C-alpha cells in the first residue's frame, strides 16, 4: 500500500496549496485532504494515512481534539500540527494530545518538508 499524507485545514486555498507542494516534494506519496474533523475521520477510515498534517483551527472542533481522536484510532501515525497559533499553551496541548511536531505556519517553508521527510524515513526504518 502506498504511503499517504492527509492534510486537514479548513481553508481551501491553504489546503490545496499545501497538497500541491507536498505532491511536488513527494511524488511517490499520495496526498489527500479534509476540511474539518468529520471529513478527517472519514478519510482516516477510508485510507489509513501514513502521516497527518493538521491545523489547530477546525470548524466544529479543533486540531488538538482531532489529534487525540486520530491517535486513539491510529496511535503510530505521526501527526504534525501546522498552525498560525504559536502560543506555548497551544504547543503544549498539541504535544499532550499526541502530536509529534508543532510547526508555526511562518516557519512552514523552512521546517515542514524536512520534518515530513524525517518522519516518513523513521516509518520506513
């Protein structure tokens, strides 16, 4: 089964751009997307992602709660929180919920691709 990255972000422009960027950087990995918590759970049930990238702000929920639920279903799947919210309170909550990494969106272009590469290579090992 091919590796899959699931991108969860409520904003279409951000989500689509992120998916396109990941597809260019990781041509052998399938990239899928979800707009909210419910779509994310449906996607997880349908395809078992290898890695999840999720924003903290989600309609009807939040990325921290979604991370907890995803980890309860797929405890070994790495989760990267990618968010505009940089407060230490959010970082601590995300990591307590089971996120592997917390990346502020302002650091995305520097940190995201190397972080995804590192997490994916750990999974292959």
